[in-house]
């Protein structure tokens, strides 16, 4: 599986960033991201708001856990919606720096459910 993201046309740098940032958020190494990890990750930077926005956008099966496949699939959707590698890199680095989660134009939320 590695960092290969099928049909994405990402540069190797972006592919690696996608996986690296997933692993940074997945602080317990469980191979999925849960709400507690995102709250811890964002800490005091609107942690609940950022977490809710991320789960609405990425958690396709609505199980309140984001696995690597869902994470990669989200970024492929971002790319296919017309965002450049440079745009995606900027947002990935923004996430790494605990910046706010953004809603990408042309990429609808997977669901509207609220995370308690």
C-alpha cells in the first residue's frame, strides 16, 4: 500500500505529505484518526470546530474514525476538483502547523452529522 494514491497525479512530495500528516494526527499509531486525536492535535486553535469540519469532509462511512484510505480519498477529491498540488501542499502544511481546516471549493462534505 505505501504512500501510493491511485489516480491522483500527485507529486511524490504531496503523496508523502498526505501520509506524514495522517501519521502526525494519528498520535497513538492505531491506523485511524479519532475525534480525541484531532482535539489533541489542534489543542487550543478551535479544536472542536476544526475537528467537526474535518470529520464532515473526510469520514465517508460516518464511523467517527478516519482511516488512511478515507484520508487519501479526500485529497484525491480535492485534486480532482481542480486544486493544484501547490494549493494542496499549502493546506497540508497549514494543517501540520495547526491552522484551521478549510472547506475546499468543489469538494462537498461527506455528511452533515455533528460530532458530539
